[in-house]
């Protein structure tokens, strides 16, 4: 059923939790349009996220993220966010006011097994304990999400379906 105006679905959580692939899947199966905050930042600076970190540093990246968070469309989108976005400035409140937020929650060893040896994340140093530290520091923000979805033991299709069912689309 086509609904003229639907709240955004906003996916938050750690790197490796599958926010972008799940958001794409939700967009394929609904009339919602997918947006990814890292892609928006990359496109507006015509640089990869790695190159943005190298050229401007993390602090400026967080400022760019905040600007993107404040200017997201108000409805009819499924939005995947960068893993750190909810944890800086007052972004978690901004996101919560802009749609239904879903925290894709996962044990750290699952995240690590998905991320290990990948080189496209400037903050990931290929160390389990470092990832664990990030997760522990960030939980307080992630847990402000409207809904927590435990992704362990589920594939992308199952997670996407769970979210679609939840919002009744
Ligand atoms: C980051 C996660 C990345 C990206 C940047 C910083 C983080 O996004 O925004 O590398 O601080 O966790 P993903 O969560 O999509 O990997």
C-alpha cells in the first residue's frame, strides 16, 4: 500500500552491523528512498570517508555529520547512518526527532569478524579490544534509539523484514 507520508526509518549502530545493506533492502521492499549519511558527506566533498579523515581530521568530519543530521529529509526515507553519528553533538536527539530510530545491536565478536582485514574505515584498527571499547563508549547513545533489534543469527533479509513489520509498511 502506498502511504503519502511515512515517518523515516533511521538505522544506527556500530560499523559492521549492516546498516547500509539493511537500509538498501528495506528501500527495495517498500516505497521508501534510501539515503546513507556517509555517502552524502562523501558526495558533497567529492572524497571518500578515508580521504576526508586524512584531509580534515575526525573533528571536522563530526561537524560535517552534524550538518547532515540536521538537514535530513523529514519523511519517506530509510536512512543509514555512520557508526559514530549518534555519539557526537546532539545528533541522537536530532535523529530521534526525525523518524523512528532502530539500533542494530550485535555482539562485538560478530562485528569484528565482519570488519577484520577491511581497510575502508579510518577508525577501525583491526583490533577486537579497540572495537569493544568503541561499543562500550557508544552504547549509552545507541540505547536511546526507539527500537533495538538484535541482529545476531539473522541475515539482512530477516532484519529488514523485522523492521518493515514493526513500522507496518
Ligand atoms: C565511523 C563509522 C563509519 C564512518 C566513519 C566513522 C565510526 O560508518 O562514518 O568511518 O565512527 O564508527 P559505518 O558505520 O557505516 O562503517
